[in-house]
C-alpha cells in the first residue's frame, strides 16, 4: 500500500515539473513515506532522516518531508524531534503535496497537515507505472474499521471506505491499455469491499467484472480478513480465469483465546474451514499468512496451538512478527506482556518450522511445468529472466531476447527457500 502511495506522490510531482532521481544527493525534494505498523518500521524512519541531515546542510534549498503513518501519528511532534524537516503530512493529504511545496517555498516555514477527510482524494490518482511495467496496484478501498487489538491502522488510515465500482474498472481498463498484464487490488480488508457503498456492489462482483477486462491476465488482491471471506469470493477462485491461485490470508494466531483477545472475530476452526473450502474450489492454491508471536497473555500452550495450525495448513509462505506495542491500541492495556527474549525464541522456532514447510512445498514443484509471467531481469544475474508463477513463487531462468511481459512455460529444475530455478520450454 505504501509503495502505491509513493507511486501516486511521484505522479503528482511529475505534474509539478519534478523528475525522479536515483540519488538522494541530486534531489531537490526528498519525501520519506513511512510505516508505523511495528516499532522497528518507525525507528527506521528516524535513522533514515538522520542520514539526510548532512545533505540539508550542504544544500539549503533541499526540501525534506515525511508522509504516511508516522507523520499521521506524530504530526507537530516530528518537527520537534527533527527541526530540519520542511513537510509533515498524513495519510489523507497526499493529494495536497504540490500546494504544501509552494507554501514552504513562499513562507520558508514548515508545513504540518494531518487532518482526516471523509473521502481520501488521492484514492483516484491514476499512477500509471513506467512503460513496459507488467504489474500495477489498484486501490479499491481505504481505511479499516476492524480494530484488531494490536493494530494501529484504523487510527492512522481512518474509516473504511470503498472506492466506486466503475472508477475501479475504468482504472483497470486504462492500465490494460497501457500494457499492464497483472493487477493487485489493494485494501486493508478487500473482502468487505462494497459495504460502505450501500448499492449492492461486492468484492466477488468486482473480481468477476475485472476478470472480463481484455489484456488483464492476472488478478491478485491483498489483504483478506478470514471473517469476511465469503463463499462467493471463494467461488471466484474456481470461476474467474484471471484470478491467480494465491491468497494472503492472515491468521495471526492458532489459539482461540489469543484470537478472541486480538478481536479477530473467528476461531482457529473457522480459519481451517476457509482453507478447506479454498482448496476444494481451487486445488493447488498457494496460501500465505501473517502471524504475531508474543501477543499479551500468549502462553506456551497458545504458541504450540499456532505451530499446530501451521502443521495443519502448511502455508506456502509466512510473514511472522514479534508483537510490538502500538500507541493508542487496545492491547496497550492488556496484562501478561511477554518477555522480549521469549518472543524472540518463539519467533525463531516458528520461522524454522515455516522454512521447512516452504522448502517442502517448493521441492514438490521440481520436475513440474509452470506458467511464468516475466517481470524483468533476475536479481542474481541480469543474463537471466525473473518472473512469478500464478501461485506467486519467484522463478529465475535463462531466457534470451526481451521476454518482459510475456507469459512463458518453464520447467522447474531446482527449489530454494525463496525462489525456484527453471528452464524455459516455449
Ligand atoms: N505487532 C506485531 N505485528 C503487527 N502487525 C500489525 N500490528 C502489529 C503489531 N502491533 C502485523 C499483523 C498484520 C501485519 C500487516 O502486521 O500480522 O497482519
Ligand atoms: Fe489492522 Fe485488523 Fe484492520 Fe488488518 S483488519 S488493518 S490487522 S485492524
């Protein structure tokens, strides 16, 4: 989501005559787009801003700004902490960046704007990816009303609001004309798309409509809350040809007691039910998830239940985190805070189990033929091409000519933890 917000900022700035540079030293304007989902992400912002301080000294005209969730949360306090900042603007004010820049230029004083709007105007900024890009993000909703006890998002991104159905379709059509082959639909909880519109539109309806757009070969979405994963949405994995066989479905914990305290509003059996239905509708679907260890009150038995659930589901990939206390969330007041060393131990144990599962899943693909959409040169060596399977696995293979944007058949010859190696067949 933040990557897409940054694309929209770049688009706005282009409209004001700016061009992008790969080097901070050359820049006249630097905006740090921030995340505060966990404390570690927030701390990175401060160290990055520290690195820009000397640039500012050497080039007094350089404008330095912070936007996103840390800006939203800290507001004026950021200027107190980092007096050389020129701009601080929150998640609902991206669209006003050109105006903020003029204000700083005219007054020489910092601008701080962290107000919330009913509708986030930047939701409609069409940020066309660079010519030749294969994939694009499309925002379909903003904000979140779920208030999971650990999560700061509802406070920093505001209330849930769906974007208009026809605006989304128009954007996807424009992307297809631009040459985009794959869209990733973005929202904090895409499954509840349409609820705030009150006109009968739903996420499954949106998936079916996008599935009809010519040129869009692959549809992905993120993120999906298990409590709102309807049978209708699950059926799309069977019926909508372009919908990739992949879902990111955060479970957070395998313990019902922890899930209840997290305010997730499902039990582990409900989650396993979702997984069973998904696999019935779409055999071979890849499933990834998010898990938090060390949530307040999580006992060793609770943690074991999470490992048990992982054994039952066998995720393809997993993002796992130590619980990090966030200001303003319900869990701040909860008893039973888990010792940091214990959180670390649990995370290491959980990640080593997941590594075994991921490797097993990848090993099973050796010898099979997969469809790969080529995204660009491989990170390892630019002589090789890199693409993804429909199940979202990275494949590197020797590929001559310009294959970017092409869908090719590749036989998998070797499996690693984070990627596969293949040989092109076509
Ligand atoms: N501490 C640790 N992890 C968190 N997440 C969200 N809030 C916190 C927190 N306070 C994780 C959740 C979520 C993912 C995006 O980040 O697992 O799904
Ligand atoms: Fe945060 Fe829960 Fe909303 Fe996801 S659904 S953004 S975890 S409050």
